[in-house]
């Protein structure tokens, strides 16, 4: 299948470039700037991303572009454009001051495939410290802003373009059109990457890869593992056995609800209620990392013992998705893991790993889930941490605390659904605080629990803003919680963004 390669120079927005290209039903892959896959016949174009670095930085990323320029259509974005200019005989200088924000792009006369059909003077988003002061011989300028003469340029003979602004961000109002011009108009994408084509191709590949082998998969109730299970079920039917472990730290009623949904689509699923074991092992433990370790260890033990009881299992399937695997670079060029969520089960199980969603972004996982007939409620679920409510109870965990928090969380999440706010936030939940607070109920002084509500907007959990929920809604849930949940007399709303705060409190 056609694909675009995005060479990553460490920009915060590299994943956004990929998402924009995928929205055009075109497959693309993000690779570190120095790992261009020479000889891959499916490549139809290359994008060079932005970077926090300058081409003059001591440790600047300066790969040899001779294997790319002239061989494939190339679009350099910000640092990518500066790199083309710098290495091909143009000139890049420090702009003195970082230019950050909106600018208006004036398109110069003459035909340019990249800017074809874009309106004059539309808004683009700039974020750069260096600026291009001369473009190489054989190149011409095609777009400028008030302060940036070489805001867009192209090679006269080669299929090479550079833009100083960031077409991948929403603030560049015609950025999507520009990227479409590159991907479809210039690179000639056949737009074959769709949920249906993905399902057909993956099901065929899974059949081939797995044959009559038996596969086990750990379900969490979340969208990724559920879609992975549905896809595998379509490919190999009952040769897939899924295991859903209830560690007793799920949301109120979640275990039963999710089991029902899995059974309704015909999954062969074993539900294991191991709450008592987890609760016993967590007794008296307050340190969040220790809680995580105990839960991780117990989970593996329970899963392992259930899986070993099954006969002839050869494969372990996981719902790993693309952002979990992207090798994002930091400023030193070293690869850092983008997420801490790639929970891998131990190799000691002696099983081969099968990851059918490993190329998908979260929104693509949801589309695929929808096409596979999973219920909307399951597909559009907020992310929920593996250790569940354990990391939302500050301090030690007791069954009473879990039960209080489940009630509070249930009112909050139910309220978000009722008020039509659930799908507007990335993730929400309640936190049971450690300190008690004084209150009055009726004529009596109370000394009870305080809870915090947290709701954030985000696109990938790497950064997040606190959600501006309506005051009326907050008033409603606060009243409901204090009136209905025994043991809670105070409700706070968390107004911290990430960074510097994290989404979870622990
Ligand atoms: P933070 O708190 O780091 O969370 O901003 C980012 C995302 O990761 C989830 N999260 C976890 N998920 N195991 C998980 O499977 C964990 O230990 C864990 N801690 C945080 C969090 O809910 C958010 O979606």
C-alpha cells in the first residue's frame, strides 16, 4: 500500500502531521530522521518534520538528503524547510527573536502545486527561531508573510517544497488543503487506507499468520483491547480466548457491563473476579509506585494462571496502538518512549506476540471498532488507568474507600453523559483525598472525606488542559455527591493542566 514517510526531527507536532495524512486515507509512518527505509517500494513521498533544534546547533540533526531529494516528492516543514535550504546552498540565520503565532500567507503569482487552490492571505501558524534568508539556486519563493520572505518555496526542477509555517496545526486554516495538495495532488496517493481496507487486510494477514493456532488476549474494558479482540475474533473465531480480570478497582458496575457487551458480540471471554486477592495484597500500601507494582504483579499472576489452564495457546495478543510504539526523539536525538502505557506481559509465558492494532491511531481504532459492530458506549470510553481506582485513592486502599469512590465517580461520569459533556472531554474521574474535612450536615458537625473531580481535554494524554465544565453542571454534581454519597462532605474541581500537573493524581 502507498505510504508517506515522515522523518522526525523531534518536533512536538510530528504526530499531528501523521494524523493529517491518515485523515486523507493515506498510510504514513513516522521514523527517526536518520532511519529512512531505503528501497521500500511503497513510499510515494517524504515529509521532513520540524525540530526544537537549529541547523546550527552543536548537535543538529543533519542527515544526508541525497538519497531522498529528487528521488521522491519531499515536503520540508519548518526545520525540514530550513534543512533543505541549509544543505542545498541556501542560507538560514537566527531570526533574533522566536516568531510564534499567527501570520498571513501571501501566495506569489505563478503556478505552484503545493499552494494550488489556497486562498490568498489566509492564516498560517509560525513557530521558529531561525529563518531562511536565501533559498538555494534552482529554487523559487512561492509564498511570503510580512516578516518571512521565504515562507514557502519550491525547487524548479525537483519535486521538493519547503514551508516555514506548520500546516499540520489547526491554526493554519488551510493547512489540511496544503497537505492534501502534497499527499494526493503531488505524491498521487490512491487513498486506500480506510477502516474497511484495514479490516480486510488485517483479517487476511491474521488468518495467514495464525493459521489454526490458539491465541489468548487480556481484555481491560478499554477501547484498544476490545477492538483488538473483535478483530481477532473476526479472523480466527473461537481460537481466540479473552481473559478479563476484575481487580476490584474498576468503576461501579463496569465488570458486569463490559462482560455483557463482550458476550453480546460473541467473544469467547473468561471473566475472573480476583478482587479479594488484589485487596489483600494492597492492604496498608500507600506508595503509588508500590500499588502499581503489586497490581501489575497480581494481574500477571492471575492472567498467567488462567492462560496456562487453556490448552495449546501459542500467541499472546495485545491492543498496542501506534502512538505507544512511535520512537519519539528528544533534543539529544536519543529515542524516548512516548508513553508509559505499553504494559507488556512477561516473555516467560513463552508465547509469540500478536499486535493487530499496532499501526493505528486512537481515532482509527475507534472507526475500526465501529465497523466491527462494537457498541458506541464501549468505543467512546474515556481512557482508564490499568491500576484503576487504586491510583485515584490517595493513601492506602480499603474496600470502603473503593466503594465511596465508585459512587462518586458514578455520579460524576453519569452526570457527564446526561449533560452531553462526556464526549467533549478526553478523560474524567474522581479522586478520593487523604485528608478529611469539617462540614455541617443537618445540625451536626461532620468530619468526612473530600473528593476532587478531574476532567481534561487532550489529544493524546501527553499534554492536557482542565476541562471548562459549566458551573451549573459542577453545582449539580457537587450537590448530588454530597447528598447521596455517605462519607463525603466536600467536592473540589481540579483546575491544573498537564504539564506541570499530570492527569492522574498519583
Ligand atoms: P498521567 O497521569 O501520566 O496519565 O498524565 C497519562 C495517561 O495515562 C494513564 N495512566 C495510566 N495508565 N497504567 C495505565 O495503564 C498506569 O499506571 C497509568 N497511570 C496513568 C492516565 O489515566 C492518562 O490517560
